[in-house]
């Protein structure tokens, strides 16, 4: 199958490309950066997804993983939302073998935290995903989004490698960990290759940061018998 991955040169994009290649698929990567994956069945295109004219012609796309994005850039709306719309509209047409479209949104789309334009753009991605899911459902094509919390990629090294920042992050992360790029790839492969019935859904995967931060305060609950409650930070 022909797999298209945007943001294919970064941690999540590159690792996901490698996983699809290992399964025997043909992968087409799109990124502003040069290729970081080398494989006989991998073809890389240097393009700016904000410019529809720069997008390459790719025949009969089966899976589209909209992974490209930027945080606190000069154009978060363009990089994260407009570019994603450009890519999707181009590759879902004239693709009789299309089986799945997946968007890399963000936990910020759910919580509203982080940079304002980034949060707004990612929330827009989730809304757009639902629109695409409605349009593709009659074709039997699944369409979903991943809203990820922290992921251990080089892009996040400034906070991961700073002890003070990492301590603060872990203090509000119930599972006391972040995902690896391989964990993200597991989700991508399942949702695009195995899943045939779930569509229009935004999956929040953030090690419990949004939903498990219990801050209910009442003295009688703080005991060894009820360890799932914690004092308000």
C-alpha cells in the first residue's frame, strides 16, 4: 500500500515511516527538512504543506498520516491547520484504495493549554477531522485523530533534559512517564491498518495528565487505603 506521512523527517514521522516500511509498504514522506529515512521503498519530497502547489503527485494513496506541525512558530495556524487541510484535500481525492486518514492533533486541543495559536490550530484539526470523517464514511474509510501529551523526541529535549522542567512536568503527569515515538507508531499502525470500524474520534493519550489529576481535597481521604487521591498541588 502507498502510505503518505507529512513531517516525515522528525521523530514520530520518521519512526512511523520505518515501521510501515518494515511491513512491506511503500512510504512517501513530505517535510521541509531533508530525508532522515533511507530505504528502497521510501521516497522523500521537500515541500511546504502551506502551499498546495508544492505538494507532490502521489498515486492511489491508501493511508494518510497528517503528522506535520509546528509549535510556537511564526505561523502556527498555517503550519498546523491550513497545511493539514491542503494535504488532506489533495490526497483523499482520486484515491480508490484509500482506507484511513489519521491526524496528529495534540492534548492542547483538549485542554487549551500551551501557546494560544497552537492550541487553536490543533483544536481546528480535531474539528476538521470530524468533517473529513463524515465525508469519507460512505467510502468505508476511517478517519481519526491522536491528541498526544508528551512524547520523547529530540524536539522536546529542551524540557526533557532540563531537570527542573522535567520535575515540574512529572508532578502533573499521573503515570510519571512520556510516550516514545515507537509507542506513537503502535497507535498509528493500529488505527490505520487494523481498525475498520472506529471513525470520527479524537483519542487523548497523555499518560493521564488531563483526566487523572485528582485534586479532591478532604482530610479523611488521605490514607493508605485510598492511594488514588492526592493532595492538591
